[in-house]
C-alpha cells in the first residue's frame, strides 16, 4: 500500500488492521518455530506489520491532537458562521464549480420553443 493511501482515510482503523495482521503473523511464527527459515520470515513480517501499526496509531493520535488544538484556537462566532446553512450552500456551489460539475441552468419555456421552431 502506498504511503499516501496509508495516511489518508482513518489512520486509527488502519493501525488496528496492521496490528491485527502483525499479531496473526506472530502467531504463525510461533506455530512454525521448528522451521528456521520460515520462522525468520514470519517473525520479520510480524515485526514490520506491528511497527507500521504502532506508527499509524501514533500518527492518528498526533492528528487528533492537532485537530483539537486548531479547533480550540478558532473563535466560537467563526464556527457558528462556518456551520450555517448559507455557508454550507456556498461551499457546495463553489466545490461544484471548481470540479467542473456545475450543471447548466434549466432552459426556459421560451428557449425550448425557439429550439423547436428552429429544428423544423
């Protein structure tokens, strides 16, 4: 998985997934402990998955702390303003324009009549 994919989405959920895979891999390593080469591979896999899981968990905690810190610095009036219905509509329309998905306005009755006459 690419690093960008790891860090996007919900890193806490990804951390749990990686830690779970690491634990399973560790259990597999214990199960094959008599086969020296396979034991090393499984142990290496377990260490990598657990390491990535712990790193993602730490990243998730830092992300949550940073979000809380930023939210605590924003004044209450700005939060109320940003969560108003008008602000949400403005953001949606701006996003549609930026993404090029702005639908064309519905043609009026006059426009449809003119097209019908011109097409004959």
